[in-house]
C-alpha cells in the first residue's frame, strides 16, 4: 500500500559549452547567447520523475532512447519516468547522432555532458516543496496558416486560432523561496529564423533567462513547448509581405525585436507567478505511458521545395506509433508527446479533460514532425503535408489522451 510522504523537488541549469573553434557550423558564425540544459526532479518518497529540457531545435529519437537508458541505469529510474524535451529554438545546431565528424561529435558530447550534469545537480538539490499552478495570458504568438492565391501557407494570421494562455507551475521550498518554474506556452521559438547567423536560445531561451535573472539566478525556469504546430511568434525578424517581397531585419533590429517579445512574455510570467498559491503535496506521483497506432502517410519528400498548393495527393503509408506520456501530481496533470499538435486539438483535450489544471507539452522524448487537425488536411497546410500522420490521426491521439487522463483518476 502506498504511504503518503512529502513531495521533494530539485532543479538545475547547466550551459552547453560550445568552444569558439566549433564555428562555422551549419551556417552559424558564432554564439550570441548560451544554450542551456535544465533539469527538474520530483519525488514522493517512492517514485521519482525526471524532466530534462535542452535549448535545441529537436533531438534525434535514437539519441533520446540511449540517453533514457543511460539515465535509467545511473539513477535507478524506470525509463517511463524520464521525459526529455527541447525548447525548440530554431537558432541552435542540430545533433547528428552517430556521425563520425569531429564537430558533430563535439556538439553531441557537449549536449550529453550538460544533460547528465544538470540531472546530477537536480538530484543532489532535492528538498521538500509546495507547488501550485497559475494561468496568465500573453499575446506574443500568432496562428501561421494563411490563405494565399496559391493555397494555404505559412505567414501571420491574427484571426486564426491561437492559444494565448501561459501556464506556470510554481515550485517553492517551505521557506517560500521559489525553486523552479515550469512554463508552458504554445509558440515556436523562431523570432530570429533566417535573419542572423548566431546561435541563440531565441524566444524560449531569452524568456527563461530573463525570469531566472529576476530571481537572482536562484530559480530554474524550465520550458515546455505547448501545441505550437501552427503557432509562430507574433513578429519575426524575417518575413514576407503581402506583395510577396521578403524582408529581413539587420542583426541589431532582429535581437531588438526578440528582446521586446521576450520582455512581454517574461512580464506576464512573473506577474502570474506572484499570484500563484502553493500548497504542500503528500500525494503519489502517477506516471503513465500509452502507445497508440495512427494511420500514416508519406511525408513531403523535400521541405525545401514545398510550396502552397490547392491540389495535393496525400499518400497513405504504414501505421505509425505515438506514445502518450502522462504525469499527475495531486490535481495537476501533465501530458507529453513527440508530435507537434495544433492549438485547436490542444483546446479540445483541455475542454474534455477531467483535470482542470492541465499542461500539454509536445516534442517530448523525441520528435515526429506535425500532427495537425483534420481541417488542416482539407486546407492542405504546410503542417498537413509535413506530417507522418494521415487525416484523422490527431483526433485519435486527442481521444486517447482524454481516455488516459480519465484512467489516471482510478490509479
């Protein structure tokens, strides 16, 4: 029988060390701001949970699987309780797992070292905590599906569906000092995309560092990408105007724009954090993983040649597998999965969830491109063409998540 004990938590932040000799690499000429790995450990006396987030665009599935195995062996954790995610900054190098190129190996090793260092520091810093959830709003994202004369494409659609909610878990020790903030917002960190040649944490990176600095670096602000499959930053440093002309801000203007958006979101986070009421937890950590099969389709062969179209043949392929990850702490539920959902699907999950306090994260434990709603396939959006899941797959995942959330109520 489960014996109730106090909830413990530990958090840590470690920079990914990239030497100047690493550049040039993948078109990057240097480093503007440090990339980080952040780790959060939760424990209830019997069970532990580990959440690791790296300031990267994505993580190869093989790299994630090997990391989970190694972390499991080192800390005696079931792989089920290890979630590894990314901030989804578009201004970071990619990990080329298994490559023998010296620079590829250097970056891969640097990320791996930061992940293990952050995990160890988080493990060692555990203390009894209280936690609570708050929800604020901030307008720094925008639906990106735009109807053009040639078909639907990427752009800025302020009238389209967009989730402006910023969800925050405040974790504080018994003295009332904040230990960590778990931040969840639906946006791709791509303000700087195609504008500058410097590595940066972009929006998520600058927001988390700004929040941490407001607490004199005594707090770890860990990012969870929401359903951002159709959510771009409100403004980007590189954009195409209505007349089809491409525009790009210079480096100073690009980083100035990023700072403006980051300041707006950071302010909303700090304001919301102050109002969160925490309480001590003596409940059991519930962790669940469930695999489901979805109908598959062939992905567009070369995204660099993809363009808007009004006619497109979606080619069916073998079924795909999606793993749904769920964590429940008291009355708060967390959902994680690899494919990038769109905000309409996330809202449907939230509206039908048995948990009022819910955070949904994508790009968890690997990547699987986009998984848009059925309407996106009818429109022939970028996400629909760039998906391994066929029309209707997102709705199957939605229903499976809702059913899994109800299942945890009886655990």
